[in-house]
């Protein structure tokens, strides 16, 4: 015989029965007190008298009952928190309060791939749980490329990075997903890639596999591939050279005329289109311009969906140029490349880094690889019809890249300014000066 769920609370071992009985006793006490204060037949029935003493006794019963209820509630909460939360975690009420705030946060859709998108997601998850990461799935190099060729699945690498970035699990679990085997038959493979590939084999499709991996990592938000169709990214260079394969494009080291998908009619997931239309804030980038950001826009119907979406639309420009893709590019060159690839109307604001790197050691290291800081030519961006917003977005801890906290804070502040602009905020937008 199946036990009803409410009866299970009374089974031995849960440590809550005493507190439930205390709650019941307190509730009865409050009821008795109210009855005494009401007077009349109930008071005479309970105390065989009807005078000032009855009123006093009624207040005592209510106070005693309220005290028992308070202790009972406290005991139940502590019993549940002790079972669900490991020692050292914050109090349950703090967790509930934080989760409630995060679920009330803005709905954000972020497009990209690789380290750029995962960096953004690490910052955004501190502000909202309503995040949808739309990830490119055109990689054909490294571990992802090998799994793509050998198992005939979509490349899992960028999806793995975004899942780990949004994860709310112990650090050891995230390290496990990022671990790469140092030798043998699995040499170079990331465990997370193998896990996703295995889940695809079990569930039968990538979308379901990502959902199950999201549960394992307890991610804040969701991760969706831009398309579930097997598509190759191709590039045409200014000298007419054609290259097939995302991993081969940066190796040519020539100026790119355009990138395109083969076959060209890949369609996005319905969930992606739904998220775009419901989004409060849409963020393009950061990430490799021609191999992460623009490819998402080439999926059939994606750019049109973004154009027609009512949310605030922002392009997040890279902080460093990328050898073989954006050599010598300024911020306005990045913007122009997106316009050339997918047309206008995809964003109204351009978020750019305005602080020059201070670490000469890191600068020299990047210069040796052919990378330089992206110049924030805000006046040219403004003349192109966009609103430039300049912020200190850079991190110099190990690499020259976006700082997750700074970037997320700037994006959320920009969204709030556009949605509810105050006089001071209105002045800061589009001036080329850092917002307060």
C-alpha cells in the first residue's frame, strides 16, 4: 500500500515529528486563547467564569501558543537544513533569499562560444538564474573534432565550457569535467567531452544529453546549441582562398572576406527562438569574431529573430585582437564585420573595454603571438549609428581577457540604464566615458 506523502513526515528517523507536534500544540494554544478572548459560552466552558481573568488567560494562551509555533517552525527548518545542506554552508534562509532574487533576475540570452562566452556566463550567474547560453557547435579541432569524426556527434567542447561556467557544484566536479587525459588512447580528450558524448549515446540526441549534464552540474540557467544539425564552418579570404573547417580558418593568417555554413540551411532549435523573443537582454560576444560570434548569426532565422526581439541588444567587443582572424582590428572593425555578415538591427549598444593593459610582460607575450589590445574608437562607432559604452572590463591575472565580474556588472548596469534611465545614467550612455 502506497503511503501518502504527508504521512511520510511522521515516519521514524526524519527528526521532525517532535517539531510538528509542537506546531500543532502551539496552534491549539492560540485557538484556546482566541476562544477565551471571545468570551461567552466558550469562556464559561473552558474556565467556568467570565471576568477580567478570562481575558488575561486568553492572552497567556495566545503567547504560549505563538512561542510553541515559533520553536516548532525553527526546529522543522533546522531539521530540513541539516539534512540538505553540508556543514559550513550558509543558513537556509540566506540560500532561499539568494535563489529567489536570482530567479527574479532579468532573462538573458548570450551568444558565442569558447572561452569568451564561458567568461561572460561566470559573471552573469551572480545576477540571475534566467540565463540561456546559445553556443556554436562548428568546432572540428582538438578533442571535440576527434569525437565529431569518430562518433558522428556534434562537437561538445564549447558546450562543456559553458556548462562548467554555469555550474553550482563542488569545485572538484568542475575540475573533473575540465580534466584532460595526458596520454594513451584518450590523450588530449577532456573528461567533460567524453561524458557528454556518452550521454548522447545513452539519450539518443545532443539536446537531451545537455539537459542531463545540466542536472549533474546543477547549472544556473541552460545551455543550448545554436543548431543540432551537422554543419561545417567555411571561410573565404580576400585573395579568394576558400578554407573548410573552423580549426583551419585562423591558420591561414589572411584577412577574411566572409564566413559561411555548409550546408547553409541549418535551423535553430525552437527553444532558442523562444528564449530570444522572451529575453530582456541579448548579448553578442565576447568571443572569436569569425569562429564563435558570427557563426551563430548565420544559422537560418537566428539574425531575424534577434532583430525582431524586444529586449535590449548589446554587442560585447573583444579586448584583444586574435591572430588569423582580427589582426589589427579596432572595435568599429568588429562591429562592421558583424554588419557585413548578418546585417543591421542586431544590437544598439557596443560595450568596449576602455582601460589599457598595465602588465608589460603579458603585452609582450601577446605581441609575440601577433595579438594587440583592441582600440576603442568610440566616435567611429557612434557615427555608425550605435551607442558606445566604455568600461574597465579587463583582467590581467593570468591572461589579458575580460574579467567575469566586471563584464557582468557592466552588462547588467547597461540593461538597467536602458530600461529605466535616470538623468545621470542617460548622460553616461554614449559619451565614451566609463559609466559610474
